[in-house]
C-alpha cells in the first residue's frame, strides 16, 4: 500500500538574483548563513509525500496481498522456526519519532505468527559489520512490548565474527563466497523488515548484506566496484547493486525469504524547525526569529553538548508505503516510492557544487561525525545523489562546509583512528590500501573483539568509508572545505580549505580557469536526488 500522489517540483529549483536572501548551509553541528553570487542555482528537496493514515493497517494489507507469493498467513505452520531480520540504527536519519516503523511492523507480524501457532521466533538486528546497538537503542526501535517478549535471548545483534553460527551457503558464478547467519539459513521462514530511506537500501541487500560476514561483503565493497557504480543510489546504473543481486540469487536458493519493505517521506523537521527546509525568500518573521535563536544557542554550546542536543531531536518522518512478498517485485515498488519522494528534474550539470555537511550520517548515530565520515558523506553520498548523470560535471569543484575537527569516538570507531592517521598519510590510493592493509584490519584480534563484545564498527569498516567516496574522488577536480578548523585533517584527505564560501568560490573559479563557472547549492538535508538533463 503506497501513498499515490507525487508532490510538485515547481519550486524546487531557484536561481538567485540581487534581491535574494542569504542561504542557510549546514556546518556540522551548526549553520552558516551566506549570500551567494547572482545566478547561483539552489536545489531544494521536494515537499513530503502524504503519510499513510494507519501504518498497522497498511502492514496487514501488505501481508495479506503480497507481491509474487501467497499471503503470509498461508506460509505459516504451527511449530515452524521463524527468524525476523530488522535494519539497524543507521537508518532513518535522524531517528524517527516513536513508534518507529519497525516497531509497528513487528507488532503486527508477531501477532500474526502467534495466531497461527508459530512461537519459535528469533529477531535479529541485521547490522552486518556495523556496530552493535545498545539495549536502550534496540528497545527504543522495537518498542517496549517486543523488547519484553524477546530480549535478550531471542532479540539480539547479528555477529558476523561468530564463526560457529555463520554458514557458507554457496558461491556465485564470479567466485563470490556467500556466508550467512545460521539463524537465517536454518529458519523455515526468514522475514526481513526494512526501512528504505534511500534507493540503495533494501532488495537483496537486506538479507545478503545484513546477515553476511566479511567474506561476502568484500566481494562488492571494494574500490573497483564503487568506481564502476556511476551512482550507487541508482540500482540500474550500479555495479554494486549488480553484484549484490548476484549474491542474492544464491541467498534465495538457500533461504526462504519474505520481505517487508517500508518507505518514508522526507518530513525531517517538525513545526519548530520546519523553516530549515524552506526557501529563505519565503521566511516569515517567526522563521527568522526561530533560526536566530537556534543558531545563537548552538554557537554558544561546545561540540559535545551540540551533538547531545541534536541527536535527541527525532525526525517527523511519515510512512508512505508498505510492500511485502518476494524480494524483487517488492523492491521495484519501493524504488518507485523513493523516486516519487526524492527526485528533482534539473537542467544541466554544475561546474561548482556547494553542499553543507550536517552532524549526522548512517555511521555516527549517537556518535561523532569524524573526518572519514565527512569524506564518505561528501564524496560518497552527496556526490552520488543523482539518477543518470551526475549533478557535478567531471572535473568540477565540490565545496563543502564542515568544521573538520580531528575528533573521534574511540568506542565506536577505533579502527578509523588508525586508518586515518597511519594509513592515509602513506597513501590515498584505494587499491593500495585494499591490497596492503584491508585484510590485516579485518582480522586484527583487538578490532574483532571490540566489534563482537563492545560497540565498535568492524575493523575493516573505515576502508569501506574510504572506498565509498571513490567515484566522487576520481571524478571531482578539487574539494574545498569551508570552515575547516584543522588544516592537517584537510591535508590528509587531500582537500583545499577556505575561510568563507566567497573565498572557496574564488578558488574554485581560479582552478577551473573560468570566472563565470556555474554554481549550484544543494539545500539539504532533507534528502533529495537530481535527474539531470
């Protein structure tokens, strides 16, 4: 069941003139307010799709009328073993207000399973090589009722390094090993509850990545695959998606999968912060006052206090669709819903692309946006937010805004620190990093221990964060960071710096040898994607 209407894009692309207001740009845990040159093109996110009025009813409808298979109740038998996989804390961003959509889906599904005599149920947070979620984080996500019934023995984090409970189920025609959690493979039925915030999520990535181990992930999380993936936000143009789909074919031979995918609108801000998604030329006096108050407060707080404040503000996302059934037909409908929400038609590429980098990405929930994650967000995610043709022309300049502090969360990102300060000063060549160091980090006993029993990302994860920016890094002529507070951090990343956006634009036009080089500002978050013609 999906919300049918597509909001208008008429006001999503604005060209600034002399009378245009200053624009607000995210700057880590704060904001910049800058006046851009006349002729700058600003791209705003589309308005939010209408949310479904009753999420649980939409879930029941989807389970009773699935895509490509019988209704869920017809697949159930008393005494069967069922494993339910759920997406982890990396999505949505920020965390959505409660009840989380995963809670609503789980409550409907568990009731249905019990009604048909299915009590052997295990729920696993399918985090792949991400960090283990804490009890408090899981409890908030699944809700108090599911937590009380299943935790801790039947509700827990996936452990890709638990060798006794990882099974090699097959090998693809390209000699890619498929290693999955025993709970998924040995279940009579594996349900997967997905939250789809961007088009690169869901589909075969859910079980094939969420429940896999390093042996499987390394088959497609590599610099060559990322570089070939044009835009990995567009599965049709993504080598990454093709390889995951190939692994998914093996998974489907060995695992009986019933997928439940959900889509959200982009209503990231509630009423108090709604002005952040608006065209600044339309701000009211109330909007102006609210922004000044917010900026004054954040500017007075130290970084740690800013993060604590911002991470506690939930998003006002509404559920726009619930689709269930077999993986491929389900994901086709999910992608359609994503395009309806995020895509903005744009005429022509940009010579200079400006983007603020906010305080949050998929890998620092309740944590620190470290320099490697800034790189991943800028050149991995924001550069790739397009379908078909990149918004930034080949060889163009990307200007980002972020304080770029040498600051890390030692419990969540321990291997990131070594990767950044020991490996990147030696080489930024992804292929050399992969050949010389990736396996060493992946098998390091200390990093394995921190992943399994602490709350650390797997030792190999920083390599993926670097690879994720490969396409953007190779196709961008220069990256300039505005407001960087640590010059050495910028040097390690290979970036230039500027104090102001005006200075950065001057440097970009000088680099391009074009005083009239075109400028485009991505006014996000919320998320948007471009269809460039």
